[in-house]
C-alpha cells in the first residue's frame, strides 16, 4: 500500500466515472456507433426457422432478392468460402470445459439440411434499411419437412435423434452410479425431484454487431463480454489470420453470460460483410433475442439427502438431466460446475453426483448469471429444508449444525473443490439477527394460529460458490504514465455495466496517487489490447483488477529509479506521496517532483508496465440469504416482502459497485423463484418469445433489499478479493423458493417448483388439502 | 411524408416513410442515439421520451404522430452548460445505473413520474416504473435515486 499515512481510496464509495456520458448523451452501443467506415452500411435480417424440428427442402429466395432495397439474400449454399467445421471428435466433446462439441454435434452457421429449434437462422437478407429487411425476409420461402419434436429430460429415451450420426440424444454422461449403501446408515432419507427451469437472460441490449471488410482486414464492432476470445472464434470460423481481424467492443448493454464470445449470427454478419464487400449492421429485435440468444439453467434434478434425527447430514446425492437445447454449446461444463459445488457450504461426509446432458429441439443453453452454481445451491438448499421438515428441526438450526466450521479452511469437498476461506456461520447469524428471525417466526405462528388467509413464509439459503473458476487463464493489463502525468490503463477484462473503468482507476490512484479523473481506462479493442480474456465467472476484479494493481506497482518501481535520477538522490531515499501524486526525497518536500516531471524524464519508452496475471486457484465467496414472503392461500399469489443478505466476497474495493452487483443478482434470483420461465408447447413452439409473455421482473414486484456487510479476505490474491457478480442469483433464488414453501408447510405442502406462480402455488395448496 | 418535430428545442425536418417509428426518427434522422430500442412490444420502456411533456414509448408512435409537437430526450435534459438535471444527478449519486441501456428511458420516466407526483412513496415509485425494465440494478438504486430526487426526504419510506 501507500508509503506514508494517506487514507486509501480503496474500500470507499466512489461514484462512477462512466455515468455522466451514459446519463446525458447515452452510451455508445454497437447500434449507436457512427463512424465513417459504417456509413451506408446495409442491415442484416435473419430468416429463422418457425418450426422446432424439420429437414429443409428447397429455399426460394427469388422474391426476396427482387424486393425493394435488397442487396443480397444468403443461405448455407452460399458459404463455399469457409474452412470445414471442427473435426469429428467421436462425439465426446471436451467434457468439463465450456467448449462447443464438434464433429457430429456441430452447430452450423446457417442451417443447411435440418433445423433443430424455433429461431435457428436459415438465411440472411441484406437490405438498405431495416424496415425493408423485415419485408424481404418474409418473402424467403423455406420448404420444411417436419420431424418429430424432442423435448424435456425424456430426450434421452426418444426414438427421434437430433443428430442421427451420434446414435443418441445424450451428449455427455458423467458421475457415479447410484450408491445406496451411503444412505443405509441414515435415520432419515428424503428424496425429491426438483425442476430448475429454463430462463432467458434478457440483457436490455440484445445481440448486435457491425462489420466491415476493407483492404484484406475485417473490423467488427461487437456487443460481447470478450473481444479477444471473439477474435479467435471469428478467425477459426472464417479461416482468417487473427491479425487480419480487429474486434472493437463499445459500450455493452448487459451480458449476464449470454454474451460470452459470440454467436453464429454475428459470425454470419462478419462473413456477409466480406462476401458482399458492404459494411453490414445487425441489432436483433427482442422477439429474435428471446429465441436466438442462448438460454440458461434447464436442469431436471433429483436430490437424495440422508442424516440423523438430531440434524447431521451424512449423505447427499444429486442426479441431473441437463437440457442443453439443440446444440451442446458448453458440453458438460454447466452440470459439471453444479456437481462440483453440490455439497454447498456443508461438511457432508458422503456426496455423490451424476449427470446426463441431452439435446432437445429448443434454443441452446449456455451460461446465465451463476452458470451451474445457482442450480447447485437450489438443489442442496431445497434438500436441507426437506430434511429439516422431515426431522422437525428449524431450518436455520439444521444449517448451523452442518456448515463447514471456520477452522477447517482450506476445506476440500468430496467432489474435489478446495474452499479457500470463510466463516459460514457468521454470515448465517448476521442475517438471522438483521432479519429479526425469532420475531418473524412468532408472526408466522400468529398467522397460522388465527387461520389468516395470508400466510407468512421465511426462507433461508446458505451458499458457497466458485468464482474465477478458470483462474489460471488469468488476465492482462498494461499501464502507461504519460509525459503529462496522466495515465492510461489497458485491460483485457471487459465491462458491461460492472464499473470496471471506475474500479481500475481507483486501483491506479491508490497505488500511484494519479487522480482518477486523470486515469483513462481502455478495454475491448484487439488492435490496442491483442491479449485478454474478458469478463465472466465473476473473475474481473480478482484477475483483471489485480493485473492493473500489479502493473501500477511495477510502474511505481520504475518511477522510483527515474525520480532518483531526476532529483539526483538515492533510490532508497525516494518516497511517493499518493495523496498528491508527487515524488520526493523522504522528508524533504523541497525536492518534490510531479508524475509529469518523472514520466517526462523517463525517456522515449516512458513509464510502461505490462502484466499477465494468473492465479493458482479459484476463490469461493459465501453467504446467507433470508427471504420473507406473504402467500395468499386463497389465490396463490406470492408477495415478496424482504430479502436480507450477507454476501461475503472478500475485501470490497468499492461498496457502491459491490452492492449494485448484489442488487441486480438478487432481482434475477427472485425472478427465477417467482415469475420467469421460458416455456415451449408440445410441438416446440416458444410461448414466451416476447416481453409481454416472458415475465421479466419489474420494480413493482420487488422490495428494497437489506444488505448486511461481511468481508473475509482471501489469500489467493493481493487484493483479498473474490467475485461478487453472481452471488445474488445463487443465494436469492432458493431462499425465496424456500420461503414460499415454508409459508404453506403447515398445510402439508412439501415442495413447489419454480417459478412459484399463483396457479402453481394454488394447485399445491389444493393438492395438499385434498390429500389430508 | 414531410414532417417537422421539435426535438430538445430544435426543429428537425425530414422527408420520411409513413411507417417510420418515432424512435427511429430520433435515432436515424435526428441522430440522437441515447433513446434505445429494448423490445418490440412496448414492454421495456428503454425508448421512453417526453412528448409535449408526457412520457411516451417512442417505439409505439409513428414519427408522423409527433409532427408539429415537442419531444424531449435524455440528451435535452441537462442544463445549457451541461449541468445535470436533478434526476440525472441522483441516478449518479445513488448508482442507479450499470450498463446504461435502460437509463435514458428510465430517467425520462422518472422525470415524468416526479412531474405528476413530486413526493411519491417508495410503493408509488415502484408502481410508476412498472413499464420500464432494468436487468442490472434490481431497481433498488433506481428507486432510491428517484426518492432522493423527489421533494420527499430520501430514505423515509425505504428499508436499508
């Protein structure tokens, strides 16, 4: 930290540097980019399958080609200038890694002989404006020969195969077979089927891309979480040298995991720009987004939990069927993470997991905020409540009796996760105290006693999650202090709302004393930052932030030498005052020199440090959420009253930003528990493909959240920081679900799947009453 | 058709297609890109602007319907020397925005809400925002910002 006694900016509530522009002229998202290269760009409009499963006969593009404003209509048949698809790996994929499976499972750029879900791109129309595009796309006539539709976890046993060459709809299988003996020693064993439903990520900005091919070089403006990864995907798909591609990431209007890398649609647009020699733009409509962007979750789980009557959990088993949609984008990665984190924050002696990944005639599944971990927490937290109910013990007490104790870190789970640090019971106790748990239980008892039609439910979820799961991939930073004393930080990490520009500038100011407003942060331009990984898995601060911090330290040590030379003093006597950003001989203000003086003296190379920072292991944030809901037993309507949370992600750099991440995640978690679900009918038609049908949660359905602070630093990195981006969806979802069930447990309701809609809650109440 | 719309105090005249939506007129003709398109069903509110002082979803109106009328967008909200409007200031101070895509529409909706009800309760703010979606903030800090910008002392009605 700083020499001297200055108070660091780190840990303080600094408002964002990003905001003035976003609030006045608005961000510059891809569709807002107005640069000369894109003048006269044509608009791409995709023709998408409106049937879930069919072979493709003729495609008649003649009318569309003749439509006003049409520049080109392109189908898979026009893609004769591309390298062959990924090699056949025997269908094995690369289990455990987020890599699309190649070979017989390959996802084509445009469907050629078969469509496998509603929304799959079949052709692309280029027109002078987007209104003409909508008209022309309607005139493309595709001859579909329908095939039987495969949906849901039963896909494994379906006669119809999505990919006949694979011989199966099961893309990946992992885990141990059922091991009943582990449960033989238990007094109590409870089993339950649990649905973790399919969700649409719905970033406010949909997918968008603009592409120009000029002088043998492709420039792509892309709404993505990872400019550098996208460049390599484009290079592979188009058969180009990565050096011939520049990816620029302007402002990005949310990603939530669904903008990791880039989709086939964006690759098609880039290809079309090269093919036609025209600049091409595409910004999808929301109806397109809801079927074309990847979805999240979609796991059918079976939990088995066993233990003693006094509340010790001895064995837990989680079986998963993961519906991966029409193309296995991430092979076994997501259910693999769910399996890794299956035990949650509990010291359970025996934990088993198994999963199967199945393909179905639906939109492909990929990462969505939490990406495998919310599914793990939802399962174990539901199981803990089922176990607590079975033995008649308070759910808070059952959790306390099984949490990994604070002296057990690092703690290795039966599944092989190494939890780095934590004090899980403290998070639980803080939340119970802040919520007034005893008082809530009294109020609940009062309403039960009086037969109040509006019952109170209290739900808990204690969790541990994994962030920066790919810590070894690291992140890059390059920091330059210019001759005028200002600084520029180039980061391989990538912002889409998190506040990287503010946070990275804080790190530079803290280390160098150059004020934040004189620190420019640059991300997402592969010509300027060729190496980088980007943002997902709550990795940014602990990898990208630490890289900036390390770069600042390196610049500081270079500057110490230069300052000593400038002042003609010994290096060991040099002191940096981070309050004023000036160098001096220790205790002698008369020798003071500014950063401009020192950088100006540094020679033509200036003061520059480039860092590639990687960590040896991921970090494991933890916490507890408590939800309070009211359930109207006459209508099934749930009202979410309170959400009290402790989310411990180590040392907090900027509480304002960290709280913002928690708020957003909580809302998405509550949304899964109560309202959001992507639904298909029996023919694979999406029933929720607009925002009037998909129930994206609104302000009117949520309370203000009550955040309890908890900071247990990690020793994994020098900032002591873990990731915070996904805590909300991990903790909030099961807490709210458990609260709804808790409100009705005295009526005999044992489980309600998410989302707890009025119809579903009412049916559960009716069912419980009838069976009594 | 030929039309003139006064946008942020400046008349903008153009020959446009009859079917051109107001939001596309603002973005493509007037060149003002703060107003965003977030859906195609008038559900998300990202395109909210003020038409003669009333909040409207500019994806729901034809440009022709705004002919001869005054439109205020986020670009026109700050003072003549760039000083932020109180609602803009409050959004910044309370961290009421993250990715920023919903923000211009959300801010215009908030301006309209406070014009109609200068001292809303938290519940009234939440009900008033029902037509504006945000996926980043969980609405928590947006609600705080609007309460802070209102004439009501901030924090009176809200939990932690």
